[in-house]
């Protein structure tokens, strides 16, 4: 065999491989994206299009979609659930960041008696599955009279071992000399945290905030048991109502409800894509 | 003097420590206590020894849930990770814009709240007009009621599960792939390794630590599967698990016993049994890793 | 401007002793350099002075006031760190003014003081930049500026030039000397580089193993070292050390034999040599050794290679006993391995006992 034919074979193989690669990638992308696209198309479809007309490849009516969104926001408890969930997510994020960063600052940069024990305990809790704590925690919340309240939703999730772990990992990379320089500059312990450690950890904090938002927005089990009253339904529960077998809602209205639930995390993803991906990759590689 | 010097440290840790103690340590301890008691939160708790554990272990639902779980895990974990690895390799073979594009596209399902993924797929799986059945129809196959046919329910769940989790694991594996030095591949190519051989002899060994994390994490979360089967079957605390309990899983069973049947003692005992299984799994995984890693 | 006194300071981390019984008195306005190999305790001593480390025993006085229990920020010391430790999220001006801000000074005063310090260091144009946008030398100046703004009694420098390239280092040394002259402040400077110590210092503290080996003016250390460690540490290339035995000694001389394992002997003037000492180490700097003719007072050396630097040539060789030997030679080119003879300038010979202590002749 001459070297020319060998080269041709290699080139041919290369092209086949490239072609297959593209076909595969596009197919997977379609499978991944289409259900969401389909949902979008059902919402923005001409009214009266039977749901059985499939596949819906593109939206056909903007106004009909908007009017459905309007109906849902005005005539159902959806808007309130939206505010409840946003409040739940924001309060969780703020509390977790504050409490977690304060503790991470100490665990990452200082030594004090009991630190190893406490930190070890928290890291150990990462291994303990939520199933074992969820019911006793519910019972505790009930005892505190916090069922169907915002604090009942938020407070038990604030001492996040995962969040602490992420922040400690990051703060460990802060140079020691910088902390000492601040001390020599006369900054008190709290001011070193506030003026130096906190601003320098902005990246890790933002990552944690985004991951926490995604997680809280999608949290289903905890609100389900701790906030079973309609006044404090989260989006997850309301979406569950819309989709229940006897909800008396037409399919396109149900899909509108679903679409509205996807919107915030989807927007977050489009804006903070890199941070989200980095955050997940980081938690994986450190584990 | 010494204690005073450390005071600021304790002050800063205190909020976290208090909340951690109240909402992690205390629930574990109190849960352990409840698990030996007959208790419905309304009447006085009554000590009954191991009866709760016995009741759970002997119940038919537990056996059913564990069987489902066993099949589910045996398929979903390896399949999910194989798909994730394949996607990671696929994305890694692109560069620039298209690498980002495909990564984002593949990751999109992760962005959805799990409750929504389940909800959307209920529509996808719907008999007759659902998208999946429509595609089957193109190939002349009869419509299947995926979520009501005990023969297909579990596999329908697995498909959703892989759809949701593949992107997540892909991102972690991609980060690992990026850390493999390029010259290792070049060396392997000079040694005459084909593309597949490069994956087998360079990529997978170099990814081992991250694969280990992904597999372990995959096991732990699969053991606690709840949202997706709960919603796929349209469950409530009084009726869950789908037709003939074909999608009954331990956490669903546990939640039902707590909030449907109001047997909190039994439910907490259930939690501890599950935790025991999870710890056992994790220990086996770590043991395997220690055994596989030469000193 | 302040006097600094360190009285029997010791420091240990757990059971590991790092500093033992340090006693130093540093005059106001003096530029003192702590020098020693890594791990000798010089940085720990500096950090103890500023209060970042707490001494295990002993006292530190600044201007006669005991500062052991004074907060690091209030001791009147300012430190320039090796890594500069600039706050990356603050501008140069904010970096320099952070200490004043923490002390609750009004903004106008902070701006004034930062402006003055910036003028001294020619940083006026950089005040609004962030550290990430500065070169190494500029960062260094900002770090010094941050110290100046605090108007400290004592400036402390912890290897501040070690992250700069060679050329910039020379330039910054000159700037530091200039700065010291203008501010007329007490400055303490830590380095492992003896050349840096020699160029900068009014007086040098040589530390080894947590113990002060010698404290004195640079040339005093060079010409009159207290012990073998100082003799070997100061000066480049190093002083040569050759083993020798004492053949006989009298009231005004000592005769050494078996120098460097050779069969040569040497009679040196030495007032009242301790006759109980039978073995010594002879120290001779490369510039005090000359290539010469074979003779009774010269030692045979095998030259292995030469560093031909242009202005001088250093010949590296070995004595018959195997001790390494460096000889300075001002002329001639090296032509491969050769045997030669080396004669010592008697005034350049320093004697040490077997424990490394300097043997000094009686002065009168």
C-alpha cells in the first residue's frame, strides 16, 4: 500500500468521524432542548389549536401567549406563589451567604480551639443524606410554630454545609499576608472580614448565590411538607396543582404555568452560565 | 486571656454553629429517639424498641420500593454516567463557539427545576398525542401509556432521570477532561493508540478521581430519588407510587408514612434504614477506591 | 524615629524553638538588616517586633515603652510584606489610606497624607489604579507608601525585593537608601541575601538557628567575624576554610601544620595563643590567597575550573586534604586542570576553633 492511499484512508476516516460527531451532537441537542421549546410553542400558539397537533416546531401567536400569561398571573394564585418563591430564594441566599461567609472566614483563615472538631462535624454532615433529617426537622419546625411561614421555609436551610465548604475552599486561597496587613492597618477582626475577606470572595459568593437560587427555586419536597397552606404555596406546588389530573385547566394554560416556572432559572442560566458551570465543576473536582 | 483572644472567632462562627446544631444535629438526635417510639405528634410518644424498624423492614411496600430502587439504580447510575461521559467527550471534541453552544444545550435540562422536568415529561409521555408516542407512531408502533403501564413506568422514569442528570455530570467531567495534559494524548498517538484506545487508556484513568465522585454522588442521589417519580405518578400523601406501586421508591414510602399515615416514629426509622444503606454504599465505594489505588 | 530594644526575647512554636534569647538595641534612625539562611528565625523576629507573633519570653521596647501587650496596629510599626499584600479590590489611594480609614481619620486628612506619601514615592499618577494594573516595582512602592502614610516609629521590611528581577532590585535598593536618608526613620529589613544586607545596612544582625551570631557594621562583620558561620555567610565567594594542627605556640606566635591536608606549615604572629588548643580551622578569603611559587609557606592546590568574570577570575580547586579552595586571580587565563601553589596573605588569615568560635589574639 502506498502512502498516498494510507493518507486518503485517514482523511476519509477523519471526515466520517467529523460528520458523525456533528450529527450526534445535533441530535442530543434536540433531545435536550426540544421539550422546553415545545412547551414554549404550545403557549405561544393560536388559540384553539388542538394539543394533539404535533410536533409544534415554532410559535404561531405572540398575543395569545401573552394573554394566557396575563390570565394566569391575574386570575390564579400564581403571582403570589411567584413572590413567595422569590422571597424564599432571596432570603435563603442572603442568610446563607452572610452566616456561611462569617463561619468560612474563621475556618479558612484562623485557628482556635474546637475548630477542627466543628469543621469536621460539618463536613461529615455532607455525607448524611437529607432523608434522615427531613422528618425530624419538619417536626422541629412544627414545634416552633413555623409551619406555613417564611421562616419555616428559610431558616432550616441556612446553615448549609455545602455552602460553607465552597466558601472555605475559596477563602483558603486568600493570602495570609493580606490579612496580616489589614491587622497592622488597625482593622478589627470583623472589619478584616467585612473590608477584605468579603469583597475578595465575591466570585465564590456569586457562584454560591446562583447555585442556591437554582436549588431553592427547584426545591419541591421541603415546601411540600412545611408549607402546605395555599397562602404560602411555592411555584413548585402551584405548578403541581395545575398539572394535577383534575385541575380543569386546558393544556395550553397548564403549559403557560410551567413556562412561567422555568423562566427565572432559565434567565439566570443565560446570564450566569459560566458561573454556574464553574460552580458545579468546582464542587465536583474538590469532592 | 487566652479565651478572650479567641472570642471574636467564636462570635463569627456562632450563627452558623447554632443553626447547624438546631437544624442538623438536633434533628438527627431527636429522629433517632423517635425511631424507637410509637408517635403521631398528637399523643404521647410510647417506647416500642425496635418495632418501628421491624415494621418497615417487614412491610410489603418496603420490599417493593427496594426492588424498584435496586433496578432503577442498577440502570440509571451506569447509564447516566456513560451518557454524561460520552457527552463530555463529544463537547470536548469541539472548540470555540460550538463547544460552548453544545455544552449549554446539553446542560439546559439541568437548569429546569426537577418538578418541572417531571411535569413536562408527563406531557411528552402522554398516550396518543404525547410527543414520544407520536414519534413511535411515525415508525408504525402502537401508542404506549408509559406512565400507567407497569412494564414501562420504571424505564420512563430512568429516561427522564438521565435527561435531567446527564448535563450536570457532563459539566463535572468536562472540567476533568480539561485538566488532562494534551501531551498525554500526543504520546499515546505516537504509541499508535486509536481514538477509542486513547479514551480507554488515557482519558478514563486520568478521570478516575472525578468519575469516582460522580459515581458516588450519583448513587447517593439515586437512593434518595423523590421529586420526579412523585410527580410523574401524580402522587399525593394519600396515594403515591403509581399503578400497582410500580414507581414506589423508599423516600416516597417514608414521606407517605409520615404525612399520610402520620406514623412519625416509623418514618424516622425508615430514614435511618435508608441512611444505613447509603453509608454502606459509600463505604463500599471508598473501599473499592482504596483497593484499586496502588499504594 | 525611635529607638528599639529587644531584651532576651525567645519564641517557640509548640516544642520547636525558633528564637532564643535575642538581645538587640537599635538606635533611632538606624537602618538595620537581619540576615541569615532560610529558617533562621529572622522573619519570626520581625513579626514578633510588629506583634503578629507573640514572644514566648522577653520584652520589646519602642522608645523605652514596653509594647508586648500593645496591639500590632498601635505599636507604631509599619510592615512591608514580601508579597506586598496590597488589597486587590482597592485603588492605590485606598490601599495607602486603609489604615487611616480604620483609625477613623476624616477623609480630607487621609487624602492629604496619602498625597504626601505619593509625592515622596512618585506615585501621584497611579493613585486611582488598582494593584492588578501595576508593575512589580510600582506595587513595591505602593506597599512602602502604605507604610509611610502610617507615619510609623519603625519601618519593617520582610524580604521586600525578593519578587523583583535583578535589575529592578538594584534600583529599588538605591531608592530605599535614599528614602531612609530623607525620612531619617528607624528601619529594619529582613533578607537572606548577604549582598543586599551589605549594601543597605548601617548595621547587620546575622542570625542562625534562632541565635544572634553577630551584630555590627557591614565591614566589621566582613573583616572581623565573631565565628565561622558569620565568616562564611558574609562575602561572596565564601571564605575558604582549611583544617590545620597547632605544631607549637609561643607568646607572640603560633605555628600551624598540615594546612589543608598538605605537608606545609605556617608561622603566624599571634599574641598569647591558648596552648591547650591543638586543632584549628584556618579561614582565608579568596582575595587573600595568591598563586605563587612552590615554597615552604605555600599550599599545593589542584585547580579544577575557573570563573572568568572579566574584572576578576576565581579559580576553584582542592587542597591535598580535599577541602575546596577558591582563589582570586587578577590576570592570566585558565588552561585546564593544573597543579599550583597558593600563598596566604598573613593579615587575611582568621583562626577558628573546632566549634567555630573565632580565636582572637590579645590586643596588647
